[in-house]
C-alpha cells in the first residue's frame, strides 16, 4: 500500500508541474503575440487610421 501511495503522489506532483509549465508557456505566448500585434499596428495608430 505504501508503494501505491508513493506512486500516486509522484504522478500528482508531475501533473501539477506540467500544469504550471503549460500555464506559464501560455502566458508568455500571449504576451509575445500581443506585443507583436501592438508593434505591427503602432504606426497606423499614430497617423489616425
């Protein structure tokens, strides 16, 4: 029973770490995408279009 508990605990920690990594990657991706979009349209906002 102790081995099952250790294995379950291991997979729970791995799952939580994967969730944190995926969330961080998503936020970094959204930040870079928004920044690129802003840079692309920056010149057009300055001229009033």
